[in-house]
C-alpha cells in the first residue's frame, strides 16, 4: 500500500487549510468553496472530523505540501482565468503564512455557473 | 467511550472501512470500460480504470503511465491517502461511532464515482481541472440558446495521452439534440458547433477539437404549437 501522507503538525495543517480557503474566496469569480468527499464524510460522521475547511484538503507527499481546492465559479467569469488566479493566490498565501516553500496547489472547478 | 482495546487495536465491529474496502464493495463485476459514447460503468473510474486495481498498483509501487498521469486515478489516490490518514485518527478517538456511519460513507463514495470525467484545463503541470458535468451544463445552455433547439445530452471526452490519461488539450464533444421540424439540419448543426466552440473557449477556456451532433428528436416549431392550441 502506498505510504500514508507524511504527517505535518495539526496546527500547520489547519493553518494551511484556512489560509487556502480564505485566499481562494478573495478571487473574483469564486462563488464558494465546494465540499468534497471528505467534507461530506465529516458531515455525516457527527463531528468526528473537526476543524475542516469545506472544499480544501491538505496532505504532504515526498516533502511537498499539496493543497486541493474545490470551488464553484461564477457565470460571468472565464473558468480557466479564475482557476489560474485561485491557484496563484492560494500558492502565495500558503507559502507566506506557513513558511512552507514546496507547495503544489490543485484546483477543481465543480460548477461554471449558467 | 473508548473504541480501542488494550492493545490499541480497533474492535472489528467498530473498525471503519478503508477507502479501498468501500470502493471494493461498490463493485459487482469487472466489465471493461465502454466507449466514450456508452453509459459509463458506475463501478469504474470515469477514465475506465478499476479503482481497486489502481489502489493495488500504487500499493505495490507498480502504477503504470496512465495511473501516474491520469487526474482521476491521482484523485482516487489522493482521496485514499487522506481518508486512510483520517480513519487512523478516528481509531484513536474516544468517541462513539454512529452505527450507520459505514453505510452513509459508502453512499458518498458511490456518489463520488458518478461525477463524470475530470477535464484538465490550461497547460500541463498547472493542475487545473473542471468536472465534465459543469462543462456540459455550460455547453448545453449555449445549445439551448439556439431558437427551437433542445439539448438532450452532452458528453465531453478529454484529450488523452498515449497511455489513455486525460491531459490538457482539445476536447471532443458529443451532443444529442432535439431540433425544430422543417429546419435544414446541416446548417443548424454547423450553428450549434459554432455555439459550442465559442462557449467552450469564452466561458470555460477549453479548446474543442470536434463536435458531433446527434439529432434525436424533431420538435414542432413554436408557431405551429401556438396554432394547434
């Protein structure tokens, strides 16, 4: 089995998630963060998973902090442009706030607005 | 309530299933993936790979080129690694686990397998993806804007590398539409193709290589419908 992601401190993980979520929401064209599978699991678990930021997941693999961000884009913005802006904003803010320089941000747009 | 025994192990009755076990229970057979136009097999990833096999290959360090580059396979591995970590943490928590938690989680995992393919956007290594369902909604709206035309379905096939993994590049669109009776179909299909290409480029940032249009219904024109009332 692939080795589980290397643990980062709980505080660092929470800081990265909250920073990423806040940075994403400041980008014009982002409607909201879209909860993913883990967020849905957290919801039905009756509070077993705490301090989650819906739509943002973090993990460390091979010394790199990976941040996954899922969001819905507004209809009056081009999806590709918004996705690029979110990736740039989240990357910069997570690096600044956590001090981690090896950061890779993955973007998933779940709705383009109609 | 402490859910661990003296040895620190989780009792079998309270042990939460791993992502691989959850995915395995959603499988009933091993039918191969169909073509892009066929109904997707709900037991397989949208790219056609068996999720259990993808996890097994990664566990053995034997992922092939497709699995290393396919966004759907990578998303499965990411979810699995995160869920694996969380279930380990759950096992250490001294709190009661809801009786039906496993069932509820399985429902979510099944729903996750029905989100359509992931369409890579932008340039390679940008790590930008859009769900097929979101892109299809936008393209269907563009088609519906053509007077008298109703989009019935819209499938989008991502550009694939030689290993069959979705990578950024021009996508292929297949539309099923109902068109107004009496309208020259070739000219109408060309207009629909143009609408789809423009919407994909201007609204999504996707390049379209080909738009196949299936006319699956003839609608009476609006004027005729009014006259028949």
